[in-house]
C-alpha cells in the first residue's frame, strides 16, 4: 500500500542518507578524516585546493558524480562505526 497523503512523510528504512543533509555528511567526513585524507580518498579539487565546507558544498551540489562518491564514503564510515560499536 502506497502512502498517498502528501502531508505524511514517506519512510525510507533502507536509505542511510534519509534525513541527513549534505552539509552533515561533509562536516562529519572532514572531522573524521581531515581535508588531506579526504583528498586522497576522493580525488576532487574542492578537497585539495583551499578546502572549506562552503566551497565543497557548492561543488558537490553541482557535480552529481562527486556527490555520489562523498555519500558512498559517508555510508561506509557509518557501517564501520556500527561494527566497532557492536550495533547491527
């Protein structure tokens, strides 16, 4: 049965990014890895040349392939954190 009420939010149980903003993703990755390591893990200029949250968000919002890579790295980080914390 589909949710036809536009006022009621749809649930996305299998989407780990549901409810997470791009700003939250970038901020958490920068805190975990730092700009230098992010630039090594994902080869994009916004992480290597004078990086900032603001410039990274601007680039990632305009560049779908780069955003996908950043979101995938964040999902991997969350999975790793769950393993280490003992949560399933």
